[in-house]
């Protein structure tokens, strides 16, 4: 039936559109969260971001309108809104980008050493245990 074929065609076109717009996240690249429950921004997260991220997301430059140099700033997020939801590190765009699970990897290729699996695990544990 022509009508059924048209409906099928529309459905395929719709799915293709969704595929293009939704950010593809490769969760196999995201390391597990550390089991530590005492992770804090000032003690654990800030020092590693200072080395790797501040030059583009600090006092001088705010790429993507994002600063990661204070707890208040990182909680506020960037031009696309919040970069994580407390308690949900697995769906966090911050975690996805530092893990290289999305196209837009942070730090960008050739712009600094990527964070280690252990460091990313700490960022996840920090988010999951309340982002203090
Ligand atoms: C050499 C510069 C540079 C470095 C270093 C860098 N970034 Fe970025 N970052 C960018 C740019 C440019 C964008 C904006 C990308 C775009 O919108 O196309 C961005 C965007 C982001 C975003 C998305 C913000 C939003 O709301 O869309 C996050 C999250 C992020 N960076 C986190 C980090 C973290 C965490 C680090 C350190 C591990 C880091 N970046 C290091 C340049 C950098």
C-alpha cells in the first residue's frame, strides 16, 4: 500500500533526524566512578582542572561561556546550560567531554594532556556524591 510506504518513509526520515541532532555518546569510553565519597571541588577537582582547563575556562578566557575555576561557576554551566546534574555523573556532558565519549573532547585534541581514567573517576565520584 502506498499509504503505508509513505508512513514508513516518514518514520525513517524522522529517525534519521533524531540521529543527527542527538549528541552521540560512546559510553564505553567513560571510566567508572571512583568509590571515594569524600571528593570535594577545592581539594580534588580544582587542582586538576587548573592544570588542564583554566587557560580556556578561567579568568582570562571563557570558551563556551564556561568557567570551571570555582564551584559556583562550574555548577552554573556554559552556553548550553548545566554541564552536570548532581548525582548523575553518567549523563553529564562534562564527564562525556573529558572522557572523549563525544566528538567535542576536552581538552581539545592537541591542546593539553587528557585527564587520566582515575581523574575522570574522581570527577564522577564528586558529582555522584553531591558535588560539594
Ligand atoms: C584550548 C582551549 C580549551 C581547553 C584547554 C579546554 N576547553 Fe573546554 N571548551 C573549549 C571550547 C572552544 C569550547 C566550546 C566548544 C564549542 O562550543 O564549539 C569548550 C566547551 C566546553 C564544554 C561545553 C560547554 C557548554 O555548555 O557547551 C565543557 C563542559 C568543557 N569545555 C569542559 C572542559 C574541561 C573540563 C576542560 C579541562 C579538562 C576543558 N574544557 C579544556 C576550549 C577548551
